C-alpha cells in the first residue's frame, strides 16, 4: 500500500484552516499550500490565524513540480476550474484527490479532468466562522467524510487516507453511502444557508420563527423532490436530524453564505439554489422557492458590488 507522505492543499479558507495546522504539524514541509501572485504574498506575510494561533505554511507555485500523494481542494466553487489547472504539476499516478467543495458536482468535475482512479467523494460537516483571515471553530466539533461511492468494504485508497488522518488527529468518517451523505449536506445548505443569507438572520431564527422555517422547509422540499427523481431517499428522518442539529447549534452563529454577504464576498448561491433550479428544469420539478432565494441573494450581491441604482 502506497503510504501518503506528501499533501498539497489549494484554497486556504475556512475548510483549509481545518486541515492546515494538523497536516503541517505531522508532515512539516511535506505539507504545502498551492498559491501564486497576491494570494501567495498575503499568505506569506499575513499567514492564517486559526483559533488564535497564526500559521505561516510552506507555499509552492502551481509551476512547482513536487508531487503530492494527496491533494485537497478547498476553494469556493467559482475557483474550482482554476484550481484543477493549478494542481496539475503535483499530480502523478499515485496522487489521490479530495475535492472538498460545497454542492454535489465537484467530484464529477474533478474526475472529468483527472479520472475517477484519482478522485474520491468527500464533504465536510463543520461549523466554522472565518472573518478577515481569522478562523475560529471547535477542532473536534465536526469531521471530514470521504470515500468511494459505497464504503461497505473500505478500499485500499480509502484506508491510505484514513491512516494519514488518524496520524494527524483529523476527525473523519467513511459513510457507507456517500451520495446520500452528500445530498443530506446539500439539503442542509439549500434550506439553511440560502434562507439565512436572504433574510439576514443567524441559525437561531429556526428556533424562534416559524416564518423562517417556512422558507427553510419549503426550499428543502424542492431538494427532496429532485432527489427522489434521482433515486436518492430524503424524508422525515433527515428532516428530524437537521432539526436536532439546529437545536444544538449556537443560535448566534451564521452559515457561510450569510458570512459572505456580510463580508461583501461573492456567494455560492449558484451551487445551492442555482443547482436546484437547473435540476428542476431538467427533471420537471417546480422550484419557485429556490428561484426566489437565488435571485434574492443575487440582488444582495449586486448591492454589495454597487450595481443597484439609487443606493
């Protein structure tokens, strides 16, 4: 079994901050970030602050040719295409790739470039707050889930990554049904991320406002209807689990899309409600609530960009 000894990461945002400190502590210079230009300069000078500790990680240019046994992609969705090109020089026949992006399509996009022999399914379940390069989260409050499409028996490549993450103290799971797990997270993101962002409210709204829950549940119902068309079961059990999670969340915390709106950053509305709108058209499922959420958030982005006349 080819042991994972070198790891490259592209996208030092909230998700990257989950991995960076632990991978660097275990691997030293055999862990590095891929960055160039202003992003590299910023990471070299300002570093990344995680839970009050400032880190300066090794950085390689995309043109560098040091090979990585594992590449973690943790960019935003709009940066995936450039990331897939930027990692090219560190990929060889032994490299495994975890595309840890939100949404349900980054694995297919990555495999279209590098082949399924290198790509595994993956997603994060982690409440993280990032502002001005400072990230705060409970290191043991979430996990990375990854694996083959089905993990009833763990493949050799899944075992290789498990060994690495255990060595680094990175919480991880290998769900038996990765597609269901990804759609469960997608259900959460569409219902909660989109609604909080449009209404400008934290998670606590779902514990105190039935009106907020109207939007959340209506958006989730459209996801569930589309999932059913694709043979993916989402229903009362998943809704109850999401409700239980909300009851445990800090009511003042905010999902990533609301954090993006408040920071004036572009959002990932296109891979949440935008994806539901597109799949709805393809599968003949009406998606009026997600259309409202998507276009409403786009207006907020336009407002942040100074594109709304009269403001």
